[in-house]
């Protein structure tokens, strides 16, 4: 009897619990439906434009690139212009060489107006006791310099000796380029390229200048000529006093200086 009462009591509690639970669930479902309906109303009332009320642009968000994603095409970096190649340095000019050539006593000497020829190391430029004129000749051996280019040139008369009184009739010793090859009587003839007029009183003298360089270069370019030769004479013939007056130059005291390149 007691067990039956207990069963009845538990059954009543269970039925009450089930009805309570069902009522709660029904209330929750109604609330959820209201929330969903509210959301739907909010969505339907969303304005077509932006938040400020402006019209929506024709393009949609999906058609436009999002901010920050639009990137300008990168410009291609210009290749730097190649640096110009340095100009080649000019080849240095060769240093000139120098040489000093004494007059050769083998084919130097003097010739008298009467045709007498006197080769040797002492060269006289004077008149004679008979009143004849005497001219001197000097030769410089340049045979080893053929094909060279003259940069500078000088003829140095280290010592010029006078005897008796050449100043009594002459004022200058005239020097000319004159190709005589070997001394003979015909070399007394006039002619030649003027180089200098040396004062008759000079004890030494140096000849230089373009004429000397040009004439010397012409000889160096001519392989047939092995000597550069000059002629010396007074600018007056004689004073007719029966005394020989003049100038003497020793071959070893007449020196040709040449600065040259190949």
C-alpha cells in the first residue's frame, strides 16, 4: 500500500516537471522569433546611400579595389648611363737625344782666290800679302744621324783668333751653309745659304735659329750627304797693305750641337 502511494507521488512530480519545462521552452521560442523579426526590420530599413545620406556610387564595393589595395604600377628603374670610357692618354713624346760633333780636319780647310787649296785643321779667313782673298770651310760628320728629326741645333765657335789687323778692312765674318763635298778650287765661288754675320772683333760666337735647323734637317734627310758643311769669308776682300790680315779657327774649336729625336 505504501509503495503504491510513493509511485503515485513520484508520477505527479514528474508530470509537473514536464509541464513546467514545456512552458519555459515555449516562452524562449517566442522571444527568439521576436529577435529575428527585429533584425529583419533593421535590414529592410538600411538606407541605400552611405552614412551621410549621399547617393551610392554606381560601382559596387565588389567592383572597386579596397582602399590600400590600389597600387600604382612601379616605374621601371632607368638603367644608369654607362660612364664614358676614359680617353687614352697620349703617348709621351720621346725625350730628345743630344750630340756634339767637332769639325772634321780631313775635309776642312781654306781655299785662296788664286785656286790654291789647303786642307787641314787650321782654317784661315783673310787676305794675303798679294791682296788675294782667302775663304774657310768646315765639315761636320752627320752620317750616323740620317733619318733623325732635329729639335735644336747650334754651331759653337769656342775660340776665334784674329791676326794682324782684319778690322782695317772688314767688319764681319760671314757664315753660310755650303755643300762643297771635297775641297777644290771651284769652291771659292760665291753662293750658299746665309746663317750669320759674326762681328769681326768677336772672340767666340754661337749660331742658332730656324735656318740652321732647317738646313741641317735637309742634310739629315738626304742619305747621300754625310757632312753638314759651311763656308766662312770676310765681308770685304783686302786692304792691299801687303800684309796678311785675318782670322783663324781650329777645327776642334768649332762644334756642331744637335738635339734630335728618332
